[in-house]
């Protein structure tokens, strides 16, 4: 699904954040992305989503170079959930989730009955159907986060990238979320990449873990192999 071949990532040739990174992320897998702050996780996510281009190497999506895809096309392949809060005057939870359908309609179109069905099913999958008519300002931080995850489901991309999705969730909700993500991999063959500091959850649910380390070192392997590298001596 996604393949990285000796890529270097960063903002310019003089500002390389991470170099010579290689990994293969197949469909139907939950991939954990971990590492200390500042090591390059956010830069990698921006690269995978098309906000940044690799400085070197190849980034392939479905065996095609990422630079062959327009941003519009990428939005039908990859959705992202960020830890930022989204609010707006009279903006309902359903409105935010339904916005996930925007890549499939033109500027002057309205949501079709099929689009509405997909939005509602996405809310049901995440367990927030009862919040449909609630204003975003009325929701807790955890509820807002679930709305954003439902929006990514409504986008119906084969790849979902989540940056710290458990940041505002309580213990039970964190496990419920990872359960949902794991089911999406198995039942819908999605590739889900989760960047998280909740290492116990990552090691419990991920199929593979990408650990970014200082000095451009990395380990991409099973949780059982990566976990010992994160333990303090």
C-alpha cells in the first residue's frame, strides 16, 4: 500500500529531519509510529499526507510515486486525524463528519443521500450517533476527537493516519478507539498508522511498530522486537 525507499524528510536540503528511512506499510495492518518529541514523527506524517515532499528517495502509494498524485487525489487515498480542536459557530458534529465527503463532490454540489448515509454510518461506527445534532462547542475534548475520527471514516480512504488520537480520551475510550481501528484493518482492509505516546496501547494493538530514534536511526518490526528498545535501562 505504502512503501518508503531510503527517503529523507525535512523542510529543505539544509534542514533534514530524518534520512534514509525505509519501510513497507501493507493494507489491512495497524502500524504504530513512536519516538521522542522532535525526532521526526510529525514531519513524516506531513510527508505521508503530501504536505511535504521527500527530499530524497521514493515514497510510493499503491506502487506509484507520490509526486504523481494531486492533493485532490491524495484526499481520496489518505485521511488524517490531528489533535487540534475544531469549532465553529453553529457547527454541528454531523456537519464536521459530513465534511469528510467533500473530496467526492464538486464546489456547487450538496451531499447526496448516499453521502449522508456514509456520514451517519461513520458516526455509528465510532459510537457517537447521539451527538449528531450537538454543537461542537458543547462537546468535551474526547467527544470532539471522536467526531474527527468519524470524519476520517466518512472520507472512505484506504489509509487513515492519526496523530495522537488518544490525547483527550479517558482510559476506557482509548481502548475502545484502538479496538475500532483494529477492526477497520481486519474488516475493511484499511491501512491505519497511529502516532502515539501511549506505548502500552501501541504495543498491544499494532501489527508493526516504527520507532524513530535519534541520529536518524530507526527500527521497524513487530511490537515484541521494538518494545525492549523503549525500556529504560
